């Protein structure tokens, strides 16, 4: 439109809505928003601890001081490193106290999250899947909020960006890397759950999922196999949540 006026803007928005260019979005429930806020706060606390640890290591390394590799706690190794260097201790020890406080707050937020996982029936069912823990279950439930949003469970993988992009033009038609659209937090925890299933879960429950991912890993790479397994986990989690069932070991 040549002239930008409030009337023209309203007419343009109405036309876009009429043609289906804009689609209705789903507003998460207050409970889901509270859980998302809790997960975000926990993530910030954990990253704060990691950032402080990396800062301490970098500052010590700039003075030629490296932490020992003994099996002591990080705090003990730092305190031993600054012995005999009072000026350096004046800078490092406050950061160490900041790390301790970040760990305390992260622990408190984790306790609240675990209480949500224990009280929620859907989370309990999702946690029957190998590799899926409290963090993955709570994040999945808080992000999806309503399983009836998706008519097909396969759509969940595309919703969180775990499906490959596609480029088609004339005779060219090929797929690329995953789209990485949607929620980054859920995509990250599902990747971690898939990696745990592939690398840490031993034989037994969920072995058919692990075997499928290992066979894919031999043909492609470890990361691609983990991404594919994460997408499969998202489909399984949505199916169990919608049907009200639990994960059962597949017969050989």
C-alpha cells in the first residue's frame, strides 16, 4: 500500500488473515508457562556456574596457574591454587563464592522441577522411556502443553526443528540439515536424552531403539544418528502421552 494509515494496516491484516497467510497460534496454559519459566531459570543458574568456572580457569591460566587434576572438588583445587598469592585470591575467591551460590540456586530449582515430575502423571509415563529423565519429561510436557494440538505424532519432530530442510526448484530436489525451527530448549534436551540412550543405556529395555540408532550410526555419523533418535523419541513421547500408555520393551 502506498499510504500507510491505520485503516490501510487493518485492511491488510484482515486480508492476510482471510487468505490463510497468518495462522492461529496456540497460547500455552498458565501451568505450562510457569514450568517453562522454572526450566529457564534452572538453565540460567547452571550456565552461570559453568561461566564462572570457565572464567576462573581462564584467569588462573593467564597467571600461569593451572588447576591440579586430583580428585578433589573444584572449590578445593581453586583454593589450593591461590595459596601464597593473596592478590590473586582477592579476585578468584569472590568468583568462587558466586559459583557456590549459583550451584545452590540450581539445586533448589531442580528440586522444584523434580516435584513437578513426580506429581504429573504424563511425566511419569514419559519417564518409562529409556534415556528420558525428569528434565526431558517436564520440558516436553511444558512445551507441547496439549497433546491434541497435533493430529499426528510425527508432526512433533517438525514442530521442534528435528526434521531436515528441503530445497526444490525445477530439477533440483534435495534435503539439507535439520531446520532447527521451534523450541531450542526442548530440542536440546531431546538430543541429550537420545545421546544418553545411545551411549549410556545398557542392553535391556529400549534395546531395539538403540540397535536402530547404532545401525544408522554405521551408515552416517554419530550426531546424525542421535538427531534421528531424538526425533523418534519425540514421536514416541507424544504417542504415549496422547494414548495414556507406558513404554514397553519390544519383543525380539
